[in-house]
């Protein structure tokens, strides 16, 4: 398994640092513009919740970026977290015999 060493940055942190702060947007104002609750956005930017596909679409529309790029950030983080607790009881398949 090829594990990434450094923990990927949460997409909420990227949204906060690269979008909200430069535009001087409060959580309340950014949530209003995205059409989500203040609580939902707060949990996202404070790394308490993962990025949902719906939120990725809302952010992509608001920032003129791709939803895929936001979801890729979340997927990298989710996979990194899972790899930290990778199972040790898996027996590899002998793929040579399968061909």
C-alpha cells in the first residue's frame, strides 16, 4: 500500500483560507450565499464534517471551480484517514494464478 505521509488538508480549511478570508466573508454571509445553514458551513470549515457532494456543487457554483476538485480533496483526506487504520488481517490474492 502506497500511503501518503502528510495528512491532506481538509477542504473546509481550504475554503476558509482561500475563499472566505480573502473575500472577508463571515460564516453567516458565506452560508447565506451558498444557500446552506450557518451551522452546516461552520462544521465544514471547522473540520467537524466532511464535504458532501451537494456542498461541493454549491461551492463550485459560487467559486466557478469544479465540484470534482473539491470532492477530490475530500476523497484524499478520507482515504488518508482510513489508511491510518488499515486492516492487518487481509491476505493478499495471488494474482498470477488468476491469469
